[in-house]
């Protein structure tokens, strides 16, 4: 097998809704046939530590005083990531003050896209004034642990005690091309529901974006 492959197994019907009897299982098959299952809705996420664009290390445990976090796997080069950039900034602007800040992570191999070097990440963050961490996943282990396959791809985590639990995985909204044409604000609705004590209605959607280029 020369190319990486993602398989989603839908176990039962209605897996996109909260309270369903079963959840989809995401399986990553790498070029060397290694299989890694990513986090599913309801799973607790292990702590990770990655370098931020300011040179400091940021970990998930740094956010234990938050109600949750919006983890976005993104990149500089991807047209879909660029199209969603302002919407990611808007999510952070809306929800960081309410306890759900954005953590952006770039897992892309800069050897395949020069726009995704650490220096370019710093430049992009400064130009757009992100206001949230932009972390480099240079080993790609964090992306694989999550089960991320594309940029952008969102994981909304709710803090429960000392753990962060996955409550939503997938798209930011249903219209990558046109922000004005969005009819389903998946990430916004998920966080809004969690903040008001309601269940997340749509727990998983299929991310649309650029496939993550895995290192050999």
C-alpha cells in the first residue's frame, strides 16, 4: 500500500446524533499498513504538548481552567483552511471568553508544502492576529492520536473533571466555499449547546479539506 487511507465504519444507524446507540470508528491506515484508531465521540483525550509559534510549549492541560477547547487541525497552504481562517478566528473571538478557546494545530509536513514551515506559521499568525495558539505537530503524533485526516478538521472537547472529552468531530460548518451561504453552523452550535447544558445534536460530520500529508 503506497498511499494513506482513511476508513470510517458506521456501526448502526443514526450515528450523527447525540444519544445514538453507536458511534463511527475512524481508522487510519498509513503507507506501511499501520492501523491507528483516532478518538471517537465520548472518548477522553490524552494530554499533548506542542511548540507554539512564540517558541513556548503549550499543552492541553494548560486549559484545565476552561470549560473546554476547540481543537482545529489546519494549515497554511490548504485553500479550504484559508477559506475557513476568518471563521476560526471568529469562533475564538466568540467563545474564548465563555470558556471554549481555539487551539490550532498544523500537522502538515513542511517538506511537501513550504508554506507550512514554522517561520511561515509565525508570519501567518502575526498577519491575521490569530489570538490563539498555533501549534506545530512536527512528529504528526498528535494528529494521528486524534484521528485527524484533513485540514481543517475540528474536535470540540468538553472538560469533565480533569479530563477533556470529545463531543464533536468534523466540519466547522456546511459551506467551505461561501461563509454567507452557511446553513449549518456545526461547531458553533455544538459549543453553544455545551455552554447551556444541552446535548450536542450533530456529533460527527465528514470534514472537507486537504488531506494531511504524512511523513514517511
